[in-house]
C-alpha cells in the first residue's frame, strides 16, 4: 500500500504521536502497542522496508552498496574527496563513462532538492533518536547496522 493513498486522518494521527513515538513504532514494527494506538501498518513498515530489502542483497556480487556519508559531500557534512571516490565507484560499477564537465555538474547538483530528502546531514539521526529509540534499534534492527558498516 502506498503512503500517498492512505487517508489523511491516518497520516495526521501518526504525525500527532510526535517524533519519538513515530520512530519507536517504525523500529518496533507491528506490535500490540501500535495496534492499540491505531497506527496504520504502512506508516510503520514503509520507512525501513527499503533497508530490509537492501540488506538481503547487500552481499550479492551484482549489488553496489553506497554509503550516505561518502555520497553526501561537504554540503551535508561529508568529505568532497570521499564523495568523488564514491561517485566514481558507482559510475564504474554501472559501466558509465562521463566527461569531467558532466562529473562536476553531477557533484554540484547532488545535494537536496527532492521530496524525500530531509536534512541531509551526516549523523543527524543522533539528534532525532532518543536513548530509548537507540536501544530499541540496536535490539531489533542491529543486522542493518552491521550489514551497512555501522558497527554492531
């Protein structure tokens, strides 16, 4: 089910929970708490489902794993050298050759400007997750941390 197709009341109810509870429900997934609270399952499963799906394929030879911290560049608190290397690795993986001029244009336009782009700052999650959220994520979703190189 697509989030856009959900009733406005379901989305409004989720927003009213506040960021700490929203994060908790997303990490926890379907539970008696979320059911009692009337949170629509799509709002719980959608944010992490792409990561769960990616984790299943992360070690396949035909998969390229790109780290946000390497891709974001200086506008997002990252490093321009790491950004350049990451984009070159992606282009090589996809067997795409572009001119130096096009490469610079890609780098210049990479940051922000889409509906799905939030703050785009390296480490931003640390300010959005409270202590309980961090512990819950470690308990329930630690496989995502290790799969994508964020420790155990």
